[in-house]
C-alpha cells in the first residue's frame, strides 16, 4: 500500500497517541525569542514542540502553545508538547523536577522523557518509577527516553515498568546512522526521534550532500529532513528564521528516490555534532 500524505504527517506511538512526524526544537534559541519562534512554528504548521527542563525555556514554550491554541481556537490536544527530566535522581528530586516542569509549562505534558542516561542505573530506574506516577495522575500522557543506548533500554525493560518508553530521542543524521539502536527501537515499537537532523547546522555545506541535493533539485536542509522521514524517524529541527521554519515543513510532497536515499544512508562516518558528547555509551 502506498503512503498517503496523512500517513506521512503522523506516526502512532505504542500507547496509541498520534505523533506529528516532525518536531520543532528549542534547545539553543535565545530565551527572549523563544515565545515568538514557537508561535511562528505553530503558525507554519508544526504541531510538536520539544523543550526540556535543562533548556530553561519551558515557561515561554508552554505559554506560546496555550496562547496559540486560545487565539486560533485549536484544542490543546492537537499539539504534542514534550519536555525532559534534566537529571535522573532519587524520588524526591525527580518529583520536584516534574512538578517544576508542569508549573513552568502551565499545562499537561504529552511526552516526558529522561534527557540522558548519565546518572547511572539506580537513578534511571528510580526516576522512571516516579515518572509513571505522574501518568497515573493524568499530568503526563506518555514517557520516553533520550540518548539511551541498547544497554540502557534493556535495563529499563528488565525492570518490568508499568509504562514502556514510546520514543527514544537520539542524535541521528546521515553522518551518524546508529543502526544498532534504531533496530532495537523498531523491534520494540519505540519511535526514534532524530535530534540534530541538520547536523546542528555544521555540515549543511558538505560537498557530498550539496551534490546529492542539487541532483534532485532541493536544498540540503530539506534533503536531510526528508531522508529522516523516509528512514522512519521523527526529526526534531531547530530554526530561528520564520521563512526557513516554513521551508522545513515543505517535505511531505517530495520523495527521494530509493537509490539516492541509499546513497545518503551510505555517508555514515559515526560523526557527532559534539565529538565529546555520546551519552548512549555511558554506564
Ligand atoms: N535530547 C537531547 O539530548 C538533545 C540534544 C540536542 C538537541 N536536541 C533537540 O533537537 C533540536 C534540534 O537540534 P539542533 O539544534 O542540534 O540541530 P539541527 O536542527 O540539526 O540544526 C539547527 C541549525 O540548522 C539551521 N537551520 C535550520 N533550518 C534551516 C534551513 N531551512 N536552512 C538553513 N539552515 C537551517 C539553524 O540555523 P539558525 O539557528 O540560524 O536558524 C541551526 O543552525 C533541539 O532544539 C532540541 O529540541 C535534543
């Protein structure tokens, strides 16, 4: 069966929630610009906003989402608002963090994820249990992880959680393929979110990418985002230019031919945007 445009715009999470196929990230946006940029992203058609306790902008993201829904008479349930626990820790600290995120956002959380596995096994498992309590209270709709390698995922599954992770958000682009983690997630029905899908902006001029993009008449950012979609990922892209925010959504009606998709996939070099940062391999 061929994909319809609607299939391409949503992917179903394991708990049944439809997740928009592309998200707008706010990691390094200037705090003063964040409200307007989230608003611009929603105006452009993004329905998935990705923030984090550690980004320090949950309050303006939440306000932008709530105001935009009110102004446009769109139900809040049409938007997926994701945030993350900065550090795994003990019961008290995790609870305080989640309460703080809820307070700053001013609304419920659609996907609440662990930002990094780096705090160690005990803290990871203890935090997960606290996160589950907030699902039962109705403050969080589903749970996810970020930067989890296979051993962290196996550890979580071995702990027999009541709620399984619906997403794993990892750095992913043609220069960093991570087939092992991606395949594990696919086998366990975990949607893979690709952060830094545009290589954090570092390799947009890469000659190989430019040549491939030129050969099919599109620009490199859309080539990378469309490739991410075709691989089955949910790219989380950041952008400060309202015109480019719109361009980044203009990827649903184009298709990269399979031979070109494979050529892009073959560019893997195990290259990270920040060479000193790979939490997927931490203990
Ligand atoms: N969970 C985690 O550990 C983690 C870690 C990193 C990131 N993330 C998430 O992933 C999101 C995106 O990652 P990222 O910021 O590293 O990288 P990215 O989205 O790969 O790249 C952002 C860069 O691309 C540029 N850009 C965007 N659209 C463009 C276009 N159409 N044409 C030309 N340039 C364009 C931006 O330029 P301008 O800035 O000039 O607009 C910026 O320099 C973050 O905001 C965050 O939500 C999560």
